[in-house]
């Protein structure tokens, strides 16, 4: 129905209330055979447009050439119960005839195929925001977003990493070149999976030649004390960071300050202790005004660990 049809509208005699009970609409006007000017529409006609035609108060005011507040007051005086703001009129169901297994399909695409919400939207024809809303409604745990997310980062399979890096003695650079990933991703995967990492350096130093970082962090007395003060649980190694920390530990200035300056931990160490990406920790420190140490060299934690061992 276009605007001209609305402007010349007279409720038909068989108009019924919107509850589909067959009860005639209580607000319909008897056919008088006369057109009524839009700015003179009575309350009954406004109520009919609102209840039976599903128009909003904004749309009725536009058609009647009246102020919206005037339309609202008129409906109130006519005893019409207005819908809550933002509820909108009743809309037809979209995507009718779609797959009834949409929850299972979206779960497989998101959790098994590891597609992003944008990619799922392109496949299903849904907006990305709708996809994320549906995933929450279906009880699917959402991955973090952005360039620093934890779940979609490139990683090396554990068995392959142990064969190449641990058994064959290849360096992180050589493993990265062979697999097409960066040396940083190789070392990060090793730390996540609990694979002992060789301690490098231009000058060989006395002490242990390998370190399983997560275990070493949880054996440090200073770090244990800080985690206990801030009520941060210990998560053993043996899986990627998103599996160890399904919900990352919320960052706070006292926690980051104690770990970074009090314990001498690095950004990667804080990631392994909290589940927050290292660059997220770095951005938090910048916003919180926490200074950083000079680049280069081992962190105080690693120097303390080597002295202890």
C-alpha cells in the first residue's frame, strides 16, 4: 500500500482486530463515503493505522501531517497501549525455507572449519553482526577479534614441532622456512605446547640449555606470590593459549605492574600467565602509563631463572 492509498484510507467493514480472533476492529470507522483530510483524522483512524496496519507513530505522523507527540497523546487518550520504543512493528520472517540445521552448520563452520564471522556471513547471506549474535544465541564461544587475536594465529602442530625442533635439532629459523611461518610463531608454538626451547645468545652462557617456559614461570617464587595476591589461577602447559585460557584473565594496572616490574616478566611471559596476547598487554601498558624496559637482552626473570638453575 503506497502513501496515496494510506491518505485516502477508509477502514473496510470486514476489518478485524490484529489478534486473528475474528472480532471486528473496535477502532474502524463506518464507511461514510467521504474522504477525511489527513490533518483532521480522528483518533479512531490513527488507532486503526497503529494497531491493524502496524504503522509506527513516526509513520502515522508523517502521513497525517501532524506532530509525532500529538499522535502519541491522541493514541493514549484513545486507550491504545503503545509498543515499547524500538520494538517496531511485526515483520515477516526472513530466510523462510532456509536450512533448519543452521545452528549446527554455523557451529561446524566456526569451530571446526575455523572460519571467521565475516566468512560465514558471506556463505549464509547474513550480516557479520547477525552471525555473531546467532553464535552467542547458540551458545558458541566466540573467538577474540583483531590482528592480535589468540585463536586464529599461525601455529605449528606439536608432533611436527617436536620432530623438527627437538629431535632433529633444527633452529626456529630453519623450521619456519620449512613450514612457511615466522621463527616467532615457531617459538610461540613451542612455549604454548610445552616443548622445551633452547636458550640462544651470541655468547654461550653457563647454565641450562633448554627451558620449558610455562613450567619455569610457575616455579618462580615471585611470580607465584603475585598470582596468589591477584587471585590468578595457574594453567599448566600442553595446548594453545586459547585452549589453556578459554576466558583470558582481565588485565589490571597492579597485576601488569607487579608481573612486569616486580617479577621482571616479559610481554610473552605475561601472555602465558594471563591468556592475553602480548601485544594486547603492550597496548594496555601504554594506555595505563606503565613504562617499558629498554629493548635487548634477557628479562630479569630469565636471568633469575638461569642463576637459580
